[in-house]
């Protein structure tokens, strides 16, 4: 079924919030979408009428099976377009989010499946987020934030949690990309900043905020499908 861009945006935001909190509140969704709670309430009523949401009295709401399928399809389209823009059109990883926000609302499943095939069925987007397959399955990986990595342990950057253009531009400046080998040499208790060795380059200092948003592969990396 085809949904409006507004409905798809709400479903996608609910999916991401649900991943973090399980049950989603109106205020949390309004904050995520930078809109008023009253506007969110109106949309939630419409999504509930279409059986895309399950409401739990006094708690909040979550996606129904149909709602989850619709949300995951939007995420699949978004991440495939980001991959295409970076790998085939040479956009920077800090330039593609807003363009993909527009392209994700193209409704043709046939186009998206052919795009997936053309790209060689990539498993992650340019920021390391998993790309759902055509059946809506997400490959999950065990990751830890750089902030939680032990001293002098080498790991590889596997995902960037905060994908603002400012964050990505700064990481690019420090030559931190997906697959980069990284190692914490020193922690500074004053502000929890880190001295970090990036590949074969001289060490750089990263703030605690940045370190929390750089995810690295866990030694005991495990994958699962759901």
C-alpha cells in the first residue's frame, strides 16, 4: 500500500524510537520530528485507523506488524539511495541524507529491488547502518561506542550513530571513516576526551560526545537476522 510522505516519516521515526525505548510517547515522537505534539496526535489517530499502530493505554504506542513492514521499507529505500549517491555519484557521506529523505518516498518496489541488485546487494549504508533486505530483514551487529573501548585495543570503525553533516565533516577531517583502524591511547578524566590513534596517522584528541557516536566492532561480533 502507498502512504503519504508524512505518514512514512512518522512511521520511520516511530521505528527508530521504538528500537531505543520499546514504547513510544507522543512527546518523544514530536521532538524527533521537530513538530508540535498536537500535530503528532492527529497523525497517530490516522495510523491507528489504518492498523499501523498498537496503542497501550497510559503507556504509549508501537508499530503493528504492518506498520513495521512499512517503516522498514522506507528505511530500506533511504539507505539504498544513500549508498547509490556515495558509491556511484561520488557524493560525500555528509551530503546525502537530505537527498535520500526525498528519494525514500518513491513508491516503486520494482525500482528499489533493481537498485539493490545494481548495487550488488550492499549490507550497510555509507554510515554503517544495516540495509534491510527485500524481505524486511535487518542484519544486526554487536558494536560498542569508541568511548567504551578499552585502552590500547585496536578496533575498526563500523558505524556512525550521529549523522549530522557537522559530525561527518569533522570525522572526515580526522580521516575517520568506516573500516578505519582506531585505538585509544589515553583518557582525560577532566572532560572524558580521548587521545586516539587513527590508522597510521599521529594521534588526535576527540571529545566524549564524538567518541560516543563512533561505533566500533566488538571482538565478539555476532550477527543475527530478525
